[in-house]
């Protein structure tokens, strides 16, 4: 559990060092934290919140690209976007929606 605690602790750090709690930067941030940070942010972007409507997946991917090198590890951001685009292009929309937030907007 020690490794998991460290990953959770640092998942709000940012690639540019402007995150918290320790203002870690770049590869100082544990790899698992960098991955969870991006996945958590993507989920927040495409999910409906009381304070905002959900983004479409395409809008969220654009935002991730815009934030790579700032908020997100550039390599992870590129691989994540490529993977999501591949899943979208090879999976039936109905199947994709089964594993997505309730009000997901694909486009």
C-alpha cells in the first residue's frame, strides 16, 4: 500500500511544478500519479457537474493537448489521446457509452 499512497498523494502535482502538495515537477512526480492525474481530469471534463455541463470527448482531448507540458506529462497526454481516438474509431458508439459517464457526449 505504501506505493499506492504516494501515487494518490501526488496526483494533483502538475508537470510544470505548479501543483500540490509539494510542487513536484516533471519526472519528480511518480509515474502513477501522472497517469491518474490525466485520467481523473479527463473524467471530470466529460462528466456533468453541478457547476458545469460535460465537454464532448473531442473537446476534452483538445484541452488535454493544450495542457500537455503544463498540467500533464506530454508523453502520457499524447499516448492517452491516441488511445482514446483509436477506441472511438474502432468501437461502436453504443458499446463505448456502456463504459462511460451517464451523459457522455462523444461529439
